[in-house]
């Protein structure tokens, strides 16, 4: 009997532990929330990939993407869509709060989510691709880009069983829809005023992820907002091609000024840091290697002109190389690019700075030396001791060892330095024939 009571006690204890564990596990069910604000770029993709990876590791119930964006880079959008489609955790897209937009590239990300909701007074669509092409010759390439983008958005819509016809129209005709219109056309799944209402409404919904069908249990779960890390903030700041280009130009000039006027070290330090940041940013931008090489070649030409003036030959070559490299900096056909006024401004500034450096360097070479032993030639002073022929003189506020060029010079006599023999001044009496 005692043994039976002991076994029952152990069974009850084990059951209690399992029940407690079950309740503990249930109480820890969470949803991770990420806000996508502003333009979509490389940072957006890294944020989405990071929060999905975190949710998968923590076995979260779902990931909520709160979207408010005017659009952004298609290259980053494709990567973000791929991460969402490959997620083992349900991803819920929510266009909100009220007054937000999910335009252009944001439309692709929203449609890729397992469930899509919008707040009242929001809109989605206007996804026509924007490229840098403008010539008649490039119209064919633009048409190819549009057709490719249409295929991309249709494939997403068909996979998620959404309105593929409207999705195509959003790309070809920049069609846009309000929350109510999108719900009526089968573009989204529901309209919710806030994330609390959203979680209550999607409770029990079934979605198919990479690992199979899942039923959401979102009623009353904890929501943890994913914060942007320092690396992502830095990447988001400098991943704009214009910012990366400015950093590269500042870095180039910092290095040139350090080599042409060494001493303080500040231009070299600033230049090195800017180039490192620019190289970090270039990892996320569709750059042309030819353009980057031409910009660095311009650095070499400018450095040669600054240190050994060639009457503008290398400066001209450097400016031409800088202009060509700047316009070729981003790959042709990319939706990202460098502003033309910025390129011309950087080129003009580079020419002015280099011209100033060369002018000051030339002036320094032409200027009479006024310091050190070389600066004593032609200066007058006084004999501190008799010079017979050697002694001491006081010239230019300093005492110097001296030697008379001819004859003896008495103490306190006015003298003039006519030459230098190392650190010994060769002097004569003032008034003597040179």
C-alpha cells in the first residue's frame, strides 16, 4: 500500500510539473512587432530577416510588420519578400496606424505576408517601378523592367491567393486602393483599427508556412517590439547612394589634403573614416565597379597635381575621371542613383579645392624663406663678440655662431648675413661692398 501511495504521489507531482510547464509555455507565447517606416532599403531587409530569424528561434506565434512607407529599392524589396515567403513563422502585414500608406515597394512586402490587414484611412498600391532610364533607346529596357515587376507581384498574389489582376494593375497603371476597397477586391484579409484588434481578429486563422499549416492563437498574447540596432541605424543612414558618394568624396579629399599638407593628421583621420563608412555602404548598393575605380583613379590624379603641380594636366584628367566615375557609380537601370546636381557640385568643389591647394603650394615655393637658417640670408644684426674671424652674432632675435667673411669685426658692430655654412652664419659689416 505504501508503495502504491508513493507511486501515486510521484505521478501527481509529475502531472503537476507538466501542467505547470504547459501553462508556463502558453503564458510565454509572443508576437514580434517590427515597424517599417520611411523608404525601403537595405536596412529594411536586414530588419525583416532579423526579426523573422528571432521569431523562429523563440518559436513565436507570429511576426507583425507595421507598414508605413512610400516605397523604396526593388532590390531590397525582393530580398525582404524572399525572407517573408521562406518564413516558418506566420508573418502578418498591417498598414497602420490611420493615415499611413503602403505604396510602391511596400505593396510587394504586404502582399507577401501570410495575412494582410489595413487600418481605416490608409492606402495601398501605386507600385509602378521607377528607374533612371530616360532616353528613347532605354524604353525597351524599361518595358522589360515593368514586365518583370508585373510577373513578380502576380506570383506573390497568386501564391497568397490574392487579387492578382489588381496587383498587376498596381504595377502597370499605378493603381491604388483604400482599406475598404482593398478588402472588397480581395487584396487584403481584414480592416483593423489597431494591433490589439488585429490580434483578436486573426485568432484561430489558418495559414500555410514553409513548415506546413499553422493555426494562429493570438488572443491575449504578449507583443514584443523589435528595436533597430546601432548597425542597422548606421546602415540605414549611409545606404543612400548620395550619402555614400558624399562620404567617398570627403574621404578622397581628406587623404589628398593629408598627403599634400602633412602635420595635423585631422584630414587624414576624417578621410580614412569617411572612406571606411563609404565602403561599408557600398556593400548594400548596386554599384558599378568601373565607376568606383574611376573615382579612385581621380584621387591618384588629384594627389599628383597637389604634390607636384603639372599646370593643370593631372587636375583636368582627375576631374574628367571623377565625372565619368560619378555617373557610372550605380549600375545602369537601377532605381537607385546619384543626383546629377550633387555630381556637378562635387566636381566643381573638387576643382576649386584642388586649385586652392596648388595655388598655395606654388605661393609657398615662390615666397622668400623667413625661418630657420635659410631665412637669415640678407638679414642684419649685431656682433655680440669680436669676430676674428669667428664669434657670436645676434640676428633675427636669435644668437648664432658666425664667421667674418673678411677681416675682423668688432663687438657691437652692425653686421649682415651673406651666406650660411651649415649652422654658422657668414657675415660682413653693414656698409661693406657685397
